[in-house]
C-alpha cells in the first residue's frame, strides 16, 4: 500500500474504503461479510474509512467492526454531517453525538459537511453557527480535520473552497468527470491551497467497469497494458499527485485484494502518452452513445439567464451512455439543487451561447429536448420539493 500526506503530515492510504455499499442481508446489513472485507483491507494497509449519517446501518456496522477488532486508534475515520437536515444550532450537536454513539468513538478524524451543491448551503450553515461549532469541536479534539463533500458546478465549489480554511474536501472525479462538477480545476485549486482531496465515484459506481461499450473494452485490450477497466480508472487518478485518497465501495474480498494490489503499484506521473491515448479512445467510444456533442469546454458560459448549459448536456448525455435514472439523478444534484435556478426553461433563445460554441451545437434546440427528457412531470415535482426543503430558512 502506498500513502500520501495531508496538510498536517498524516499518512493516508491512497486507497480508502467507501462504506456506503455494504452488502445487505434481510432488512439490514451483512455485518459478518462487511467485517471480512474491511479487515482484509486493513491488513493490506488501508487506513482511511468513509461513512455518513444517511448510509443505512453503515456507521453502526463500522463502529461495531472497529471495536470488535480493536483497530479504532489505528485507522482514520471519516463521517459526515447531514447538513440538509440541520435547521438550528442544537441540531449540530444532536446529529454529531448520535454519530459518535453509532461509531462507538469519542472523536472523528475527518468530518465533512455532506453533499454541498451550492454555496448557499454553506451560507445557511454559517447562519446557524457552524463556524463556532467547528472551532469548539476542533479545540476539544472531537473533530481532528474538517472538510466538505461536493456535488455541483466548479464555480460554486471554488467559492466554498475559498470561503473557509478547510483541511480537506471530497469530490466526484474520474476520467469522464474531468470537466464536470468540481472537475480538474477544483482538484488543482484545492491541492494548491494544501488541502487533502478525497475522490468519490472513481468508477462512476462501477459503470466504468460494467457498462463500458464494446469499443471501449477493445481499446483497453489493444493497449500494451494488461490492466482491467477498474485499474484504468484507478490508475488514472493515482497518476495525479493532487489526489490524496481514492474511495472505493468494495463489497467482496476479491475486489479488496485487486484494488489494494493496484494501490501498491500505481505511481503519480507514471502514465505514458500511449496510456492517455487509450483513455481518449475509451472516452470517444462512450461519447458515441451520447446525444449532444458537448465537450464541457464552457465557451457557451455564462448564460445571461443563468442556464447551466454544460451541466444540462452532461446529464442528458448520461441518460444515453448509462441510464435514464443515472442522468436524471446527476441533473438533480448538479443543476436542480443550486440556489439560483439554472434550468433550460429559463432560456430566452438569445443565441449568445451558439456564437461561442466550437462544436457548432444547436444549443437552443437541444436544451429544449434535454429539459423534456430530464424533467418529466414527476421529476419537476420532486425537484421543486427538494429545493424548498434544502433552501428553507434556518429557524
């Protein structure tokens, strides 16, 4: 296992254990199976374990396993504040204390504001007293490092990043998401400030393994490497020195062993021109299934009416490269849940975007098509309700 340091000098395994996808058994989790997997990772050198308040049964399972095996003091534990449920100062302690109880510990090594999609969510937390609360918890040692996990566009990520002296952050990032969400720009900006950067969805929930087009698989087979699709995705991330930890939701001992082997071999800067060329072929094969030829270059932005053009097209394309539900889920997170509306319905067809598009995409017409696909009536209702809940005023 290889390790990279955070800003305080702590050595973190470059492979982290994402504890969201433990195997279920009946109405709960298969804790015995999860224990075998977690301990296999621990013995292989994994020392970073990530869970969250809303992962059903996960915190309790992790706490039980760590206690039974006497390893709590030997690992770094990360969990998250469900900020979307917080309406007042008292709720901060209520959720945090419940998490400590579930995890059977009196401190958290890495604590995150969970699932920020817009700077407005961070501003709301500040209004209920989060800054003083963090200071108190860090001073007492109950929280060792503070950070945030993020789903949203690059601009809002940078605003949150620069608004506070964070210790670390967690972003969705992989070779398909290089220019979406926080993206490479966000990764590099965070690293430049000295933050540790934890990566989630390195394989898009397994889709960069199990849902690759045949042409993409063929491009990998024809390369000089004997890497599996999972290795390609993980090694692309490890190639970047700004990446500190890559989280993987491993739910078999075999997967743990394979990913640990990759994490013991991969090095920053090891990719060759041929390797990058192979992944370009893979991305082209994936994009051939997409609906709109948007590369995410953002020359069309900013839209005078606030429409998130690349975000909408990215989600629309995901409906065809992965699944309808995946595209709509991505749309809700990255476009639907920003404080300032960014929907295609705001387009007034001024045409400014099309004047700057290097791909000559008929953006105005495609936006209408994308909006119809991404926001059928049930989704419109769900997004409206979610927005009302997420951006409700603090009490």
